[in-house]
C-alpha cells in the first residue's frame, strides 16, 4: 500500500508529466476520431488542449502532470467503443480520481446532469431520477468543499485562470445555447474550471478541464462549422492564445515567499567549533558529494540547499562527529527530477553514512531508525535535542505533495549513531 500511495500521491518528474500530457493530447485526437469528426474539428480540439498545456507548463513551478488527463482520455476512448468497453472506461475514470480527486467533481456533475436530462436511469420514476441527479450534484459540491483549503491562496497562475476561464465562457456558453444535448459535459467541465479558483483542487483541475474544453470545441466546430468559417479569424485567435501563453511567464505575478519546507523547525543554536562538514557518502544509495552550509528562515525552519542535487549541513548546530545530533538536509526531488535524498527512505538499520569534516576527519555513523512523520507533528525535541554521544539526522520530504503549499506533507527522518 505504501508503494501505491507514493505512486499516486507523488507528482512525477516534469519530463514524465509532460510526456503524459502529450499522450493525453494524442488520445483526445483519437477520441474525436471515434466520434467521426472532421479533421478540422479535431485540429481545433488539439489546439485548445495544447495551448492550455503549454500555458501550465510555462507558468507553474511543477510543470504539467498529465496522468489524470491521460486516464480520462483513455476512459473516453473506451466509452466511445461501446458497451463492451464500459467497465474499462469506469476503471480508467476511477484511476483518474485516485490520482486527482478533483476529477470526481466533474464526473459527479456529469452523472447528475445526465440523470436530470433523462439521459441516465431512464427506467426510474421521474421523481427518483431527479433526486439522484440533485444528490450527485450536491455530492460534487461536497467533494470540492472537502478538497478546498481556505487558509491558502490559489496556486493556479493568473494567466491560466484567464485563458481557461475565457475558453470556458466562449466554448461552454456556445455549446450550452446551441447544443442542448451537450449540456451535461458542459456543466462537468464548468465545474472543473470553477475548482481552479478553490485552493486545494485548483492545479489538479487544469488539464482535465482543458481536455474537456478540447472535446467540446471539437463538437461545437463540427456542429456549427459556420462559426469557424473564416480561417483568418481562427488563426488570429490561436496566435493570440499562444502569444498570451508565452508572455504570461514574463509578467511578474505575486508570489508568497516561503522557506524551503524540506525540513522542520530547528532550535536556535550556534556551533562552538570552527570545524564544519564538507562532504557526505552513503554507500547503500551510491551517493557521494559535497555538503553546503544551511541556515534557518525567519520562522525557524531549516532551509534546504539551493541545488536539489546537493545535501547541506546545518552549520548553526552540531558538527558531525561531535557530541550531539548533527543535522543534514536535502531535497527529495525538484521539477528537473529526483533530488539528492530521493531514495533516503530506502535506508535500513546498520547502513553506513560517512561525513567528511573540514579538519580531515571522517565521522562514520550507523543507521538506527528510518521514519516518516507529518510536518505538523514533527518531533523537534527528539530530533534536535541533546544526546550523550555523536549522532546524525538526515532529513528530507515525504508523503503526499500539497500543490497549494508547494511542499510535501511529511518528513522522512533517518537517525544514526557514531561507530
């Protein structure tokens, strides 16, 4: 279960996230082909999705994560293939919800609207069908409320909100008025777009909403080709969207400064020695490299190294090899891929850790315990408190990635004693 939780909760390195986003676009092209739409309609849908994915990639620190959109597109493929593939479609949607719970909001609104329009549960009495439809929409609102975090600001950049909000008004509005039978998916996509304004489910809703808008754009183009009969106008709109996507990153957006939340608060302490730690070696992880010096932020949190590929020693604390707990921290990952302590939680008792000091000594430590703790319940006294012998603490991030806070929910703490 731990492995599954890590797979679902931890965002992939940005190249993998980008690849899944591209594959989702390819599947959307295939979905519109299943609907027997013209090439120009399919091109319109692909353009909408590609512009949104480009905008997210350029304006967010995490890049895109197209896994949920890829699964939803796969579900659409199975659904378009007929009843024999309906179970596979349901499984794909369930997997998408597991990766991005906000997807459940769109699915519940879709099912609720279909029930209200008599596209679903046709054999049920009208009153029961309407009650089920209203209950599904209410459940969608409940899921959104559970995912929301009122104490934090929205993580979606302003440019993404503007572009996707405008697309939702134009494409969704035209589809709602001109194609009444398309109202259930329009309502579902609209719900996902609204979720971008709720901190918590915001960023996860971007690509699924973009994928839904892409399909709506394809159907609208197919049904009302006259709306897009002027290629010059269509080209100008697409160029405008692309230029906007490229220019938004250059516009300074308000960013809330925060310390690197890789490690927990540390007590104020000054080192009594001029000796420092300069390098670390962990044979089991095939890790060997220099150590930076780490300080603390204004709120007392230990700052992680600027370079995700390097670990750092808390220079205001104990020197490794001296009596007391020495602290070494590092990133678990970054947008460019795994960090220096990506595999830290795979350490086991009795594994060796070596710290080279500036005086030429090598302090050797044996791992005694590896644990994962919630940041809100970090055992500061146990980790940083005085000890009668030289000890070492290796700290990095773990648990689920909170896109709103831009950090992980837990810490991985490795404890070791001198040998």
